[in-house]
C-alpha cells in the first residue's frame, strides 16, 4: 500500500470517527442526555475534525519551495513515461481528494446538526408571562393558608403576605399588605384610591435581584430587603431610598368588597421583580 493511500485512509478514519461521534451525540441527547458521555463524544467529534485536517495538511499539501527547472525540449522518452505515470497517479489522487473533501464536509455538517439539539434545552419562550401576575380585578387577597383577608385585620403597622385567591404560593404574585392607618397614605399621582382604609399593597419581590422584601419598620414606613439592604419608602410609592435597587416596588391597586375583604382592582401596573426592563438604569 502506497504512502498516499495510507495517508488518505488515516484522514478518512479521522473524519469518519467525527461523523459517528456527532451522530452518537445527537442520539445520547435525545435519549435523555449524559454530560460525561456527551462530553466524550464532543471530544471525538471535534478531535476527529482537527486530526483529519492536520493529517491532510501533513500528507497531501506541498511543503517547501517549488522550483521548476527550464527543461530542454522536446522531452526524452523517459521523461514522457514518467509524466504519463504521474498523470495516472494524479487522477487517483484527485479521486481520493474528492472523497476526503466530502468526508470533511460530512463531519462538519454532522457536528453542526448535533450542535442544534441543545436549543431544545432553552425551553419554551416566556411570551408575555414576565409582564403579568395572577392578580386580576375582583380577585380576593388570601394569606398563605388560603384564607381571605379582612381589611379590618390589617391594623396600623401590620404586614401580611398575600396571594391571589386560587394561586397561593404563586411566586410572581406574592404581595405585602401593609396597614398604614388613616390619613397617612401619600399616593403617587393617579393612585389616590389604591389604598382603601389605609391598606396598601406592594410586590414582595425586590426589584434588585428578586429576594423577598420582608422586613418592615413601621416607625419609618420603610421596607427592607435582607439580601443587599435596599430600603423602600412605603409612603412614597415604595421608591428605593437606599441600597442597590433602582426601581420602586410595583403597587397593587386595592379595594374592599361588600363583605369587607381586600380585593385587587387589577394586576400590577408594571412588571414585578428585576428584569431586562431595568437594564441601563444602574
Ligand atoms: S435583592 Fe434586594 S437589595 Fe438585592
């Protein structure tokens, strides 16, 4: 077996191994995935392409300078015979090269297709879910046990975590009801009737990086986030007055129904928690 044939075999083996490894990668991923096996297959897929290209360069690409001597014309019979042999070998080389090019393309294509599968791991697009919570007009506020909250139970200084009725535990909807007492509420323009009988509601999700804002200091009317010590002024629309948070806690519009229960007038007017809408504020 000639050296060039052996070289072509080695290049073909490298590209072939890459194709098989990429196919195996796709199969393992579809079957549920295994990071160690996927990593090993990716190593073979990439390594096969790399080894194939290196072998190709070493075995088939010309090295050094080529100098063409001026030969006397016409050629001797011996030169013509060698040229004829060379043409034959060249045809064989061209055929092998075509095969190797196709195998190289197959290896790269298989790896590219296998690389598309992880896109499935991104999950479903969130759509508009990041802009809305479970609060709707007319939905009663319930505590963690699912019991509707009477407005009369939210006395001055009281803080209760509530959820929309039917959605206890909904992380994006958790809300703090705070009893401010009569005559204390200083509404943001347009929110004059959002805090009936001095009961105000704010999202419990910190607008910095989403920790629960759970510490209330009634004497200062401040809500504190324990994660990075942001403080929110409850009397000023829960705007941040200290710490890294840059956006006020969204306020939930409230009313009280005929039975005395706290009821939402609608969803939060803006997205809760931190998010892409905060970019550029810091
Ligand atoms: S998450 Fe609240 S201050 Fe950082």
